[in-house]
């Protein structure tokens, strides 16, 4: 659950948490050249993509750490008994 501090509710409504890569990168985004009219939209999509990748990397690190801690816990308590 995301804890929301005062003043952040509006930001969470405007900027949703990362979704899937298919929702971020579309054929239209890739096929249309960068212009003054679509610059802001494309930059927002790139930031969204960066947030998604960062979230995936952090999730992998947390998962890996939990496995390592579980192994350590198991090994430590097996050897001390």
C-alpha cells in the first residue's frame, strides 16, 4: 500500500504508478517523428518507461535479497542446532 502524505493525492491521480511496457510504448509513439507538438507527450512516456524499469529492477533486488536472507536464516539456524 502506498502511503500518501498531504498534497500528494493530486500527484498520484495525475501520475499513475508504472503499468506495463505495452501501455507506454505504442506504434504511434515509435512511428511519429519528434516535433514541437508531440515533444512533451513523448518525454512523459519516456519518464513513465524509466519509472517502470526502475520499479522492475527494485523488485528484482528485493526478491533476490529476500531469497538470500532466507538462505542465510536457514543455514544459520541449521548449523547452530
